[in-house]
């Protein structure tokens, strides 16, 4: 998974996503949820003092740049538990 930058509009709500050097503006209200993870499948040991069993997931519908007429792309982002940033899990362009 590649790292992306999520920028908010000052209110904590994502306003844009920077991925591969391109800025995507959020075009619909983001959806946030948490998923249970099996830490033993990703790490040999759980870090001392860390009891991370959930991962934050953010689904955003974005448009490339400021073109309001461009098709929406749905991005699934996963919180990077180590640095607090985000990683791109999946992206699906609207086919309509």
C-alpha cells in the first residue's frame, strides 16, 4: 500500500487527498469505520505498550483537481498506525 496525504479543511473533515503527486478534491461526505485486524499476521510480536486491534478506514469519493465535471473515484484509505498517516488500500473509478 502506498502512502497518501489527507488534507482537511480546518474542521477535521477530509477536503483533499494527494496521491502520486496529484491532488484529488473530496466530492462527497467521507465515511469512516474501524476494522478488527489480526496483528500476528502483520507482525511477529505486538509492540510493548501497543494494544492495536483495530484499524481506521476512510472511504472518500474524490475528483481529480478542481474539475467539478470529472467523474468521482472512490478511494479506500487505511490509517497507518505507526506514523498516523494514511495508506491507499484501493481506488475504483466511476464507470458511468
